[in-house]
C-alpha cells in the first residue's frame, strides 16, 4: 500500500483512477472496465486513494450505506489539475481510446480469421508447408 501521494501516483492504474473520477463519480465496475486493470488492483488503488484523502466513497441516501461509486476529493482534483497542465490527462484519455480501438480491431480480426475463405488463403500462401507447425499441426484452422 502506498504511504504517500507520491508513491500512490507511481502505482499501476493510480493516475487513471484520478483522471476518470475528475469529471463525475464512477462505479467500481465502470472504472475496472475503462482502466483495464484487475479488480484486485483497482480495489487496492481505491483503498489507497481513500486512505490518502484523494477519493471518497459516495453515500447512498436511499439505503444509508456506502455505495460503490467514488468521487474525487479536493486533494485528488488538485493532482488532476496539475496532470491536465502537464498534458497527461489528455494523453491518458487518448491512450484509453486507442486501447478500445485496438480491442475493436482485434475483434474484427478474429471474425476475419474465422472465415473459411481466409483460412484457405492463409493455408495456401506458399508452395511449402508454412501453415504447419513443427509438430505437423495446421496453424491456420483450414481443414480443406
């Protein structure tokens, strides 16, 4: 666990937590999805941020219990404002957008690779047997 704000800010996912909470409170599940870190890592980052006074949990007025939304504190907002001045906020959000673009492209590639015609083309790219691994197994998925 980070004992100082400086230690916290160098931890995996920490800047993302602060940046994503800057505009609006966020639910744990939404943060985990956007940050692409494990639930356990996010749990640690949120606990550290709470202990350091960087975030506060939202109180559910209906049930008078701690909800699973988190809000940036004034201390946390001060850090994000500095990150913004340094261009880090924009860069981080761009990185998250690019990560999503890569994931979308990977999904499209998976569909293309599952197509029988694609498998046939991959299997027949050479007169040799480059589509067979050293053990003789077809690596293209083509069974024709």
